[in-house]
C-alpha cells in the first residue's frame, strides 16, 4: 500500500515537472531543461517503486540503448563534417561554435519555430511507415492544410478557442481526404503510394497560387500580390509572451500542440487495437491477414491519418506563425519530415527530438553563415551524413540478420 502511494506521488511529480519543463524550454527559458531531466529521474523512481529495481534498470538500459545509435550517428557526422571543412580551408572549431551557439542558444526560438511543422510531418511519415507505407506526399497535404486553414481563418469570427479548434479539425480532415485517392488506389489496384502521393503533392503546390489570388493576393487589385489577406485576429494561436514576458514575440503555443499530438500518436500506436493492427500490417502483412486483420482497412487508416497529421503542420504555420498564406510558404517541411521520421526510427516520441535537432541545425546554420561566412551547405552535408549512417545501420541490420538466419538454417540441416 505504501509503495502504491509512493508511486502515485512520483508519477504526479513527474507529470508536473515535465509540463513545466516543456513549457519553459519551449519559451526559451533554459531552466526548463532542469525540470525535464528531473521528470526523467522521477519516472525512473516511479518504475522502481511500482515494478521493482530490476524493471527500472531494464527501462534505464533501454532508454540509453535507444539514444545510442542516433547519438553515435550525430557525433560521427560532426567529425566527418569537420574534416570536410578542414579540407575546404574552413576552421571547424569556429564553425561549430557558431552553429551550436546559434541553434541552441542565440536563435533557439527559431529552432523551435522550425521544429513545430517538422514534428507534424515527421509523425505523418512515421505513422505511415509503421504500416509499411511511404507517405512521401506529406508536402501536398501540408499545402492543403494551409489553404483550408487560411480560408477558414479569413471567415470564422467565433470565440478564439472554438474557432481555432474548428480550424485544426476541419483543415486536418481536408488534408486526410486528400489522401483518399492514394489510399483507395493502393487497396484496390496496388498502385504504389510513393507515386500517387507525390503526384498529388505537386498538384496541391500548384493550386496554392490560384487559391492565394482568390483570397486577397490578386496582383491586379492587391498591394500584396502572391500573399493572402491576414486571417482574423481571433484565429491566432496564443503567444508565449502572453504568459512569459521574456519569451520571443514570435513564439506561439504550437510547439505544445505538436508535442501533445506526438504523445497521442504514441499512445494510439502502442496502446490501442488500431495501433497494434497498423503495426502488424507493417511488420508482416501475411501473418496479420492470417490473424483476421484487414490489410485494406489498415492501409486506409494509416494513409488518411498520415494526411491528417501533415495537414496540421500547415494549419500550425498559418494560425501560429504567418497568419496568412504565402505562395512559397513551405521550407520543405513535407520532404524534411521523411528525414525526421527515419532518424527517430519512426518512434513518435523520438520525432519530437529529431525535429528539434533538424530545426536547430537550420537555425544554427543561418547564424553560422551570417557570423563566419562559412557556407550553410555544410549543415546540409552534416544532415546527409547523419541520415546515411542511420540508413546504413538499417541495411547492416537487415543483411546481418539474413546472413545469421541462413547460417543458422545451414547448421540445423548439417545437424540433421
């Protein structure tokens, strides 16, 4: 009974510490990191109190093991990037000092703003990957979400809370509906989702100038051609400076929404029947079919939900940051979401951290170029090396697994 009460205390303190840490850290109050680390320690003590020291030790080892491969890839990429800079006549110490200071300190607010849409598109790609699908058209769903959010934002005059919730839900559903055609074609004809979603992504991108012209951006009648009118102020997401006066004026609570959605996706994947069936289809469709799991239904669910998540990225940019839609609003969030998902091994919690890393590299790269005149392309090289090492790990694991299986089968035959 005493252990049960102690476990409840630890879990309550962990939740409060985690919420406080995320809120402060997202608003550029770096003291929030202390609360986040404290939350991890409290979770360890919760596991120890509720399940025993052995279970807590297994969790701690698993946590470290999860971090091992990505951290190794990042460190290796930094070393190789430094060698490239030396070969090209640049000082890697000066470059990395500017890169990390810019991304994680000076321009931390930009890192957060960069990361928010990447969390949504990374979750979109990761969820589809869990079902064995490649939602490469997240960019198109991002555009659909942006256009619908802008259209609604220009017209909905309801109280802010209701209005914003409606915009997120309706625009997300519109982006999900945009994936119906690829989903149906995949189920009915086997058409590959890479081709169909990519084609629809290009269609959505080329629809956006037409949409902008019809919503305030007509060059013949507007002084701000190629940009829509501003959405109504009641449809703006709240800003951190409304609660914390020292927060950057551009930071909005979209990061909190993105983290909440990531936690929800994690729960769906690992604690619900739908998530179990989606993962079963992705890991072994034939075995899943033998267990009575509908392959077609889960493909539909995965692609539609992936579209919904990508659409939320576009909504977030419109109601949180830009408050309007630009003709070339996207910084490749859909395409970069693929990198974020791969680096996170398709884990929704991991997507949060890899998106922040990607956002920080972009923000730090801009600061590095501005202060040291070292080309920002070095950042893209580092990203490429990180992804290469992570993908190489998958290939090595796959080939090694096949080799070990064949060797095991051969020994079994020889034993007979």
